[in-house]
C-alpha cells in the first residue's frame, strides 16, 4: 500500500505543475454553460422592422400603416416610413425584415375595384417575422376586398357626392351601411364555427431549462479531465516508468490505485469548482452538494479507468489520441452536454441515458432537482463502482500483457 501512496504523491506533484490543463478542463464547459444560461435566461422577444414606402399618401394607405403597429403585433414589429431606394438597400443589407411599397393610386383603385399591386420584399436571412408580415398583408388585402364588395354601392355614392354633401345624403349613406352591417352580423357574430377553449390541467412547474443543462455541462468537464488524465499513461511509458514497474517488486495494481486516487483529487477539483458555481447560480440547496460531488468523483474515476484502458489498446500515442477524441465528442453529444436529456425526444433521450456520461448526468440531475438528499439509488452507485473496478482491472491486465514493456 505504501507504493500506491507513493504513486499517488508522484502524480499529484506532476499534475500540480501542469495546472493549466486543469484550468482548460474547467474553462471550456464553464464558457459553454455561461453562454447557454445567458441565452436561456435572457427572455429576448423577437423584434422586426417593416420599412414602408407610402406613395399614395391617402386615408386608406394610412389604415394599412396602422394595422401593422396595432395591438400585440406592434410589440414585435416596428413600422418605419422611408424612400424606396433607402428601404431596398437596408433590406438587402439585412437591417429590416421587410419593405412594403404602397403605390400611388392605391385608394382610387380600391374604390373603383380595379387591380392594384402592393410590392413586399422580405429579408431572406429571416424566416418567422417576414412570414408574419406577409400573412398580415394578405389578410388586409382580403379584408379590403370583402369590404369593397359589401359596401360597393355606398363607396360609389360617396365618390359621386359633391364637396359639400347635405345632411340628408350623409344620413342616407350611414343608414345604408348600418343596414348592411345588421344583415351580415348574424352570420359573423357569433361565428359559424364555435370555438371551445378547454383549459389544460394545471401542472407543477418543472425546473428551468438552464438548470437542466447544468449536469451535462459538469459531466463535460469531468469527461475532459478523465480523458486528459488517461493520456498520462503514455508519458509514464515514454519516461520509462512503466518499464521499471514491470521489474519492481510492487504490483501494477498498487500503481494503478495510486493513479486512480490522484485522478480522484484532480476530478474533485474540476467537478467541485463547476458544481459550486452551478449551485451558487441556480440556488440549489447545499445539502445536495456533498452527495453530488461524491457521485461526480466516483463517476469521473470510472471514466478515467476506461479511458486509460482505451489508451492502452493502441500501439502508439497518436492513434490512441485520435481514437479517444473520436469517442469523447459523440459521448458528449449523446450524453446531454450539448442538449439536455430532458428536452430530447424520448427515444433519443433513452439512448443518451444508456451512454456512460449520460447515465451519470441523468443521476446527477435527479439528485439536484429532488426535494430530499440522496436521490441517487443504490443500484446506480453499484453500477458506477463496478465500472470503476472493472476498468482498473483491465488496465492492470494490459500493463502486464505488454503495454508497460514496449
């Protein structure tokens, strides 16, 4: 056992000199987690700008302008009048969501029921807001068409009046409009289609989306640390440490125990720092911290053991490094480091939870979101411990079977 302690002190001293690697393992997931948290918690409402060229300058064209900025639509669409040349240049440069041109003679064409063209140019780099603007424009044109068909006689009478109509003429037009409104009202109010709004059952609010990202981001730091620590076996081999180990009276198992203990210390620092910041930001109860940290350390050492086994399968360091990198990023993708398992489709989430780091992240999420402490079940602890022991046993076999002698 004294040899295991010596191996432990040796590795801790060596990694203390390479503190920059530890900093990188923490910094990359923290940067990603911070960006995700900012995006998830920003509450930014999409806003667009509609540039309007009103060449008609009539009452009807002003009605169209007001329709885009009225009610809830006005909360995320801003209407700005401009010239055609300036508006076209700004839309092409991506500064606005759309450019609407109301041509001269629009009101006259509407009154006379003649064809008229409204030109709408949208920003191709956007999808949602230009689509809303286009739909609103089509609705306005349809509403204008039906209004013109319904009140065509009254509109014709208005246009034929002199500049100083009599009270009787105005009253007659008002009565005619009122009669038509009363005629069509039963067909419109209430509508032909009955809409019944059924309130969904109340659900207890789930955890914030930023909190669901936290376990995957922390496991990302642990995976980076475990993979980096596993690559240290190649340094030990180049320095001749493993070759001397074969002829030493100490067992390779003690050497591996020392390295696993040193890995546990480094992983505890990496996981502890990221976990502390996550608890602090999200206001998680500190009673969950010791269990969560212990879970991450045991899980991290298990990952270290199997990453070490993966490194030892190959005959040179370059191949081992490439293969381990090819393994790491799919694991991070599947295990919820880039997308939380809770928001994935069920069949994808089930695959992610079957991956090693996805399994560990899922159990960590269970612990930090539960009311009581110690929500990780005994079976999960046994699975991780079994992975740790089996990984170290495989490494011990690989050391004896030729990796240390090469």
